[in-house]
């Protein structure tokens, strides 16, 4: 495992920070191809690009600030015990956007996942099938409720869980599948649902990177039993921190609400004689009204920005697909919208005459184009040891299951290792908010590096 990788959040901050101070509106689509005959910058040529990339997050000094001040002046900064605040308004709008019955806003996406898992009844002794190609929070949420993550390898073409490999990992202890719509591209959720139905498993969608992405015109996050979103600063819908749970199951959502509000009864919990006073053993993961105010302002831009990202991603893919050794993402079956939290492509060293992925990243950076190798292979990280030392693991699972070496061996995902350690490359979503000409600059720089790959590899 290589630990020296730049994490996604630091990367998006760095790739947009050079543009700080610019005001941003979606730019016109201007075509400005550059010549591909010049020497790459890393060999002493001129950099393809000196202009800053669009900054992130984007806000409007009037609209967003007004909303925050309204929340401030209301004096209701917390929604404790109430559905009827700015937070409730944000929940209503997000549920409408996704065409789902209910939404609960939470402090962040990690806790949206933890509460969902808990209120789906998942815990000690249960196995939850998921993908290793994800942000650690997905896995940590499973560990936080005392369940055992079971990894299914990825499809390197789509970067998503390989749904064809799920069934072989199902055991009598499997209770749920937790697919992640990673990078803003939907997983093969229809196949996941078919398998879940056949084996009577729950499905919790981690849509923390996929706001408004769709499969067969249905928004991801609304297809399984429940879905979770993140609104952290780097996300396409940025609040700073924030999250949401969505579902069409009213009773589940009542339990989630109660859970996140120290167990205060809402909905059926308040009407049932079974519960008195504080209904559930909950916690406090409430979203503040400031967060919701920013969310409402940001929500107005999301659709247009996602459309812009998708158009530029499709264009960039068409421009780079024939570069030897470059393989852009493929979409899962029946995807009707992808929202590109990141633009993923693969670097195949066979096409690059000795130039390594790290060398390619350096050469691109010299051109003024930041890229990242993305996630490390999560399976051999030390946090599993920490989790498995807890009493709730020690008392429930057989000793060999908690042995780290055994865990790594039984969860070996060779395709994921190749993706993480050799092939994956990302551009961040803010770059896709640039012009068509910006996409051409990226493609031309990549072609040029490819042409001079052998020379660059000798540096
Ligand atoms: C796939 C995935 N799951 C879960 C999370 C956790 O969300 P948060 O950072 O809001 O806790 C993230 C956030 O980066 C994510 O990308």
C-alpha cells in the first residue's frame, strides 16, 4: 500500500486554490485548441496552461450570504425537536429534487451512513458487502455499527463494484449490500437490486459522491432501501459539512430522525403506545440551520453545474480515448446521468514507453493541469486492527476472522489493487466547470506528453 498519495479533499483544494480570488459564473464554451507540436513543459517547453482553474466552492455574495444572515437573525440556530425549520425546508427540497418521499439532513455523510445502518437493524455479527474503491468513511461506518465489511472486487472499466462477483461473497451472515456510486458515476445498481431481492438482502446506497446521478431515469440513492449523501466542502453540493439520508420507507425515516435527535419521538414513534418520552436510544447528529441555509443556496446551482460537468466530461472522454495507454471511464448499464464528482481514466503503462503514472502526473502538473492517482487500496490499512480490538468485535466474531492477515487475504481484490496502485487517475469536478477550450487544453497536453513519453521517462 502506498500511503504517500494526496487525498481527494486536499487535491481538490490544491487544484482550485490557484484560482482563488476569481469570481465564477459558468463560462461560455469557447474552443481554443493549442498546437500539439511543442515540447512538453517538463522538457523545457511552454506550459499548456497558466490560467487558474475554476475555484471551489462557488457562492454568490448576495444570495448565499442573505440566506445565512436570515438563519442568524432568526435566532433558531438548532432544529432540536423540530421538523419545521430551515433544515426542514432543505430536506423537503432535496427530497423533491430526488423524487423520494423523505429526507433527513445530518451533520455529515459518515453519520448518515452510520444512522442508516443502525436503523436498518445492521450490527454485530452481520456481514455487509461493499466495494474497496471508496472513501474510508464507507468502511468505517460499517465498522462503527459492529458489522463486518466484506469486499467485492471492482470492475476496472467503470471503477464501480463488480456486481457479477457479489453472489460468490454471500454467506449466511450477509445482511446487506452497500454499493457506492463512486466518483459521481452510478454503480450497476439494477444488478445489485436483483441480487439483493434474490437473497433477501437490504441495500444501502452510498451516494455521497453522486447527487442527481441516475440509472434508468431514477436518482441514485432512491433505488435501494435507503441512500446517503455528503455535502462536505469538496462535493458537488457543498455546505462545508453536512449529509442526508433519503428513503421511501416512512417508518425507517421516523426511526432515523429520532436517532439523530437524541431519540425524540417523531411520526409513528410518537403515536405508538409502545414508546413513551424519548423513544429510541439515539445520538445527536443534527444539521445546523446555517448549514441548511448554505445548502438551499447551493442547491439552486447544482443541476446546471452537473449538466455542465457531464457535457465537458463526455467531450474530454472523446478527445482522449485514442491516446495510446489512456482508457477513460465507462458507464454502468442504463446510466441516464452521471455527475462527475471526479473525471476518472486509466493509465496503462504499456502505452507510455517507460513513463510511469507518477511521471505522467508530474508532466501534466508542469503543463498547469493537476491530476491525482486517487484512492489507495483500503483493505490493508491499520484502522481494521483498531476496530477489531474493540470488545464488541472480540466477543462476537471468531478469533481467526479478526486476524488482520486473515482479513486481508480473504478480502483480496486484485483488480482494485491494479486500479489503485497502477492505473487510476482523476481530474476534479471543478476542472469540468471550465470551458470546452479547457478540455481541449487538457487533451492536447496529454497527447503531447504521450508523444514525448520516452524522453520524459528518462528525466
Ligand atoms: C463515498 C463516500 N462515502 C462517505 C463519505 C462521508 O461523507 P462526509 O465526509 O460528509 O462524512 C464520503 C465523503 O467524502 C464519500 O466520498
